[in-house]
C-alpha cells in the first residue's frame, strides 16, 4: 500500500566568517552551493562572528559586517523564510557544546590543523587559545544541529574531518547521539586561487589585487581580471598543475556560468588569453552585479535584516537546545527540576 508520508528532509549547516570582504572564492566554494541546495534540505546558514574574533576585529566594523554577510546570503538567493540565517553569537548553544566537545578533542589533533599553523604564522603577536580551539567551535556548530551535509570549500576539509572524528568518538562512548556529517564540495571551484599567485588559495586577507570581492565595483573587477597572472605558452587548456592561472580563470567561468569546463575550453578554442579574460569578466559581472544591487537594497533596510536575524536566531536556538539537553544528559550533568 502506498503511503503519503512526506520524506523527511536532511539537514545542511554551513557558516562564513564576517571578517573581511567576501570573495568570489567564498561565493563559488560555498554560497553558490548553499543556494543550489536550499530546496532539497532543511538549511541552516550562520554568520560565524565568534570564529571571527580569534583574530583582532574592530567592534563597529565587525557588527556591520555581520549584517553585510547576512545581506549577502539573502542577496545571493537564499530565502530567509525557507533557510535559517542567523548570527552564531545569538545562540549560546554553540559555546556550550564547544566546551563539552573540547573534552573529547586531543591537543595533538588541534596542533595538526594547517589553518591553525597558517594563522599562527600570520598573527604571530596574537596566538590565542581561541585560534587553537577554533575547529572545536566549528565542530560544535555542525553537530549542534545534527547536520547531515556541510557545503564548504576544500580549505575546510580538514576541519570537517576532525568534526567527524569527534562525533564518532563521542558516539562510541555514549551511543549514536551525533549525526556524522558529510562534506559537500562543488564539482568545480572548491578551491579558487589567487589572481596574482595562482598556486595559492584566493583569500580575503591577501592584497586587494589577489581577489575579487563580491561587492567590488565594476571597474575594479575589470582591472583585476585583466591583470590576472596567466603564463606564456598562449594555449587555453585546463591543467591546474602546469597552467594554474589559466585553469583558475576557466574554473571561475565554469562555476559561475554552470557550464562544463570542457565546453568553456571548446568555446574559446583558437583564441588568446584576451578572449579568456573577457569571457571571465563577462561571467563575473553577470553574476555579481544583480547580487550587488540586491545587497545595497537590503543594507538600506537594516530594520528588516535585524528582524530576519532575530526571528531566525529563535528558530536556531530551539533546535540547538534539543541537541544540547540530550548531550548534557549523556555526559551526566545535573538534572534540571
Ligand atoms: P571562511 O569564512 O574562511 O570561508 C567561508 C566558506 O568559503 C570557502 N572558501 C573558498 N572556497 C573556494 N575557494 C576559495 N578560495 C575559498 N575561500 C573560502 C570556505 O571553504 C568556506 O566554506 N571555518 C569556516 C567557517 C565555519 C564553518 C562552520 C563552515 C565556521 N563554522 C561550520 C562550515 C560549517 C571558515 O573560516 O570559512
């Protein structure tokens, strides 16, 4: 007999730090996939302001950037009624679960994290305990909502692996309490490279010419792509190892246009790098200009943005408390009357 029970949707969680201008790396590696997945999953997208303070932030700027990232989520096409879009610091469960998970994470595991080592090198004057503990807070973010799937760029793979290890370790002691999450990586673009040093990841903390910010003005976008480093053999071919600059531009075009890399290459067959850069500029502008217009409209209505964040933090808090109570009971915290 057929039943009409609707299939229970799986849960997605992901987050972005409000610690600088978001780049097309963030868009292609994360945001774009968030929007593609929103119909098929229950999605929770967080502005991770607690992660951001592991490096020094200007308080007024951080507050503004939290709103900006929330506005970017919505401007990229995430529906705030369908998805839970909120700020991490508004749901205290993140910090509470992180503490518990700290007690199930080893110092050795955290010392092996490459992002920690990179950040220590870049912020040698401020190697704080939060920087070290950052991946445990990230594990708490994900496990708090029993997320099945985590859309992220390749640079977060190691942190997700640690999250899975912590969840499995906890489950092996207390029974199956945590869902062990899987990563979701786009077919292309899970590692967009710097325009000036295409063997390194595009990052918002590098000099301006290395990245395209989602909110960059049109003339800056044109200029940065024109000056992007390529190579001297003149052939348009996808070969990340030997032709990192050209391959990066091809990945950007493919990811933003939804075209396969092979078909981008064959469209440009026989043409030079000028044509490749023109095509890249066209695709980036076609994608970013509408997002920028919507972003400006949202930022002009801070009351609306604030109401979205408030409402969604309540929804997130409700879900978070459910997991937290269960975990607190498992580890033996005193019962509540
Ligand atoms: P963050 O804020 O550095 O970056 C946000 C997302 O963008 C992806 N990304 C890239 N993808 C492709 N190419 C690039 N050049 C590129 N640069 C960044 C990142 O992989 C990420 O998916 N720790 C996380 C934030 C976080 C989180 C979480 C993510 C905190 N808690 C829980 C997922 C689940 C971070 O610093 O991302």
